[in-house]
C-alpha cells in the first residue's frame, strides 16, 4: 500500500500545491469537479474517456490468455488516444489482479495530462467468478428459484467485498432481462420469467453491491443489463431480432430496469440485438425517451461487446464504422466497448470536427463518465489494496453461497425415493455431470465459457465426491458408460445430466430436447429396475417428458456454483429439506413454449409450471381473508393467509401470491405474481402471512407509453390452494 501511495504522490508532484485544480479537491461538490475537469479537456481527451478496450489490446500476447500489461502498448493507447476504461480477463489470483491493476493505473497516471484514473469493468455475474479462490454463487436463474431476496443481497455484498480492493470498480451485473424464452442461451443469467422477481432481486443485489460500507474507501458500480428487450429473440438465438409490442415491453421488460434505477444503479449496458426492426444501439426512442426521459436514468450507458461495429457487419444499418459511430452516439451511447481497436476515437473526432456530432453531445457523455469516476472515489484512491486478501473466499462467504445453492434446488418429482435412505449401500453416479465441475457451474465461471477442468478449485467436490461425503459408509462410484450389471448392482442410481458450459452465441441451439445420448443412458438406467434419481444441471430447461415418468425422482439443480454439488448431496440425503421453486415454466415439448403469465386465449404446455417445487414436509394453507372486498384506487387492502407445516420435518416455504385482473381493455395475463415471501416453519408450526395490496402498485398495468392504467372491476387473488375475489371501484 505504501508503494502505491508513493507512486501516486510522485505522479501528482507536477501539480503545484498553490495551483491544485478544483477537480482534484475531494471536498468540492462532485458536479463542480466534473465541470472544472471538463473545461480543461481537449476533444481527444474527452473521446478517450468514451472508449473502453479489452485487456488483450494491452497485454503481452495480444490474445485473451494473459492478465498482464505490455507497458509499450499501454503507453501508446493512453498517450495517443487517452483511453479511459479497460475490461475483462479470466480468473487469476488476487495478488496478480492487484499487480496488474496497479501497473495499469500507474502508467495511465504517468501518461495522462490531467491524471484521470481509468475505471476497470469485469463480469462478476455470480459472485467473484473471475478471481482465483473467490466465492462463486449459483447463477441468477438459481438465485431466482430461492425466492429469497436476502440471498441476492448477500451475493452483491460479498462480490463487492472480494473485488473492490483489486480495482474491479465496475461490475457488469446484474442481468435484468426477462427469462421468457427458454431457447435463449443466456436464460440462466436471468432471474426467470416473472418481472417482479427480477425487479426485487436485482435491486437487492445493486444496493448491496454499491453501498457495501466494508469496502471503503472504495466503491463499486453495478450495471443493469441489457437495456432492453434482449431476451426474447424470435428465433431463440442470441443477438437476433425480437418483436415486442410497446405495451408488452413496458409491462414485462421495464419493471426490473425501473427498480434498478430507483435503487441507484450507476450504469446500464445496451441490448446487442434489435427490437421491432431497430438495433437498440441506434434507438434514440429507447435510449433517450425511455431510459432517460421516462425512467430518469442519469448514469453511464455503455455498449456491449463490439456493438457499434456490429451495426455494420451484423445488423447492416450503417455502411461503415464511421456512420455506425454517428448513429450510436446520436442515439445516446456514452461509452463504446470497442473492444479491440481505437478506431472509434478516430471516427468520433472526425464526426465532431465536421459538425455531424456536436461538442455539447460529447460533453454530455463525458460528464456522466467523469461523474461515475468521482462517485467511485477513483481520483482519491486509484490504486488497489493488498492487505484484505484473506476475506476473498472467506468461510462465511462460502457459507452464504452454499445456503443460496441449498435454497435453489427444486424437487420436481418424488415417487418416494427421496430423501435417500441410509440403507443405500451402493450408489452409482452416471451422466456427464457426475465428475464434471465445469458442468455444475456453466459459463461465466473462471472464464467466459468456463475453464479446463483442472482449474476449478480442489475444495469444490464433484457430484460423486459430494455424495460420498454425505454417505461415508456407502460405496459411491461413478461410471461414464455403465454396464447393465453395474447398474443392477446399485441400490440407487443418481443420473447427473444436463449441459456443457456455454455462453452467448456458442450456446445457441435449435432443439430443447435433452441430448439423445443422455436419454439413452436414462432409459438403460430405468431398464435396470433400480430407482433412478434424475438431477438436471442445466442453464435452460431440456425436455425430459419422454423419460421423467420412469424416474424415481426429478431434481432441477440448474447451475448452482462451486457449492452446488454439496447442496445437491445434502438435499438427496435429507440433511436439507428442498425449498426451491421454479422461476420459469418448464415446457413439456420442444415446440409449445408459453410462460405462466400468458393471455387467456393461449394455453400453457408446461410439464412443470412456474412455482413448482416439492418439499419433504407438507405445507397447508387456510383461512385466506381480505380486510375489505371492495376498495377505491386511493385505498388499500390487506390479504392474510395461514400457513402451517403439517409434516414431520422443518422446512422453508415460498409463499407466492398471484393476482388475476378478470377484465381489461388490454388483454390481461391469466395471472401475475403480485408478491412473494419465504418463511421457515418447524413441524406443527403455523404463521400468518400478509400481502398489502396497493392498487396503483399491484393492480395497474402500463399502456404503450408507460402510463399507468387502473381499471375498475373484479380481481382474483390466489395463494396456495386458497382464492378470494375483490372489486376495485372507480374514482
């Protein structure tokens, strides 16, 4: 730390004390500092602040295989183009990250005329997944299955604690896209298909990430991504066109972003695709009228990967990169993730010099970027800190990730096989995830598409190893291609099936069916006559309707992270009572895919509907009551229901409240989730759970411009097996 402080002191010696600029005065108001610095900057320096380069542009190899700095390359881009931001990497030890970032910042401050610190961006999307030894949480789809906002907050806080000291001041998380299309390869990065879950969990994560007091004097910025409409491409393939009516966009995509902005999120990342024929990176209607004017966002809007250039070679709405740059900046982009070249700098300078982009438009974006850097405290604390490494991967952090994994496991079917009996003396584990740590985590883990198997932590067990720990006196074996005799010799077969790691475009598929090889193995296992427990490690629902009825139990494990195998073994053994609920609709067939909040004229074909999830105990709902059966728009009512644990073991229950608007001028969904709450009950214990219904929050819907529509009429409230009807009167 002394070395870093000394370096900074030497760099700043060029500023005489009597002439110290206002923007370097930490006691001055941020806005005054922004305007002072902006007034001192050249056009080239301003454009440099709007540029973000990948780490491969300044490392020793020029490839994405080394987290280090080639000083000559770095000095050139700082000196010639004044680049203000860098991003990306893969998992390396904390000390290496600190050394890398210290070098990056030192050279930047040596070369920068105005000593503007760089801000570093990274995809810590499910814990500190790019730090060796960091805490890795379940992916977002699993987090949604917990229906426990406190776990999302714990993830945000721990991510900040483990990454802020290393210079990772800009976290490209959380994803707030609605997980409405199961073909989409990024479904596992979402909080599922109900906007309320994304809004609540996303906001909880953002507040905890950005406001963690323990990371002082540093701060971390979150990113609401990908604004907007990214997750429902018509083809199901990543970065392909989506057709989303304006009213549908307002009702289903806007809520999570609104909640993030209200939570104070500092940045947004833009949708790489197109909505209704217009690439979002060129849509002033979405990036200014919706994001800025309607939602009131004042922070930094950054492009996604190479997306200005993709306006030329992917969307083909611009003849060349210069025209694409004009379109994107005019539409509202503040920073370009170029990410390999500085061509953006050249084109934007030319556009300003020729009057195609105004200097005021440049100042608008640069002011936002400078404001972000001041808010993060980068001018006062530009260097990393190395004396708090022990909290990276700390025991209590891993315990939080384990608890999240436990609560995310969804028991979908159980024909008396679970929990496994202690009498099971021979357990055979089969399937591609039996010995694979990669498959349990999915993409964005240690690297974009995962990393080679040996790079995963030794402390993380495989599924087979975790089951061995849970059943120390049993024979627990795995077999990649078991014989019929091996399967018949087992007391129980645990089939760990699912998907290999993937991310974005490489994860595109045309068929949701579980791969035929896995189906064949499951049929052979079922033919053995032994009970088969199917455990699905997958980032999206792979169809199992052709084999699930022959399974003794079916478990959705999703992508539960480093602690996932332990959590699965605890659930199978009965040490943990499963409490996860599906945050999406699990389809029965590959062709008919409909979310739970479909319109009345449609019909769900889900094998396991939204909210599905079994327990080892039984929860009973009774006595649903309303404080009133009629209310006016300015009033509110409270719904109360009694939930009882009528079983023999303690358990957690996600209490899901659904609302149906029976008649609407815009056809209303058959139901929407109005509220959720997770409770814990001991055997025989009961409690009352309440839902406060505020009409303009719970009963209104937006029109195509986002204006709230609150229509009088009948509503039905459902929770558990209970239902009640009430009426909203007119003014």
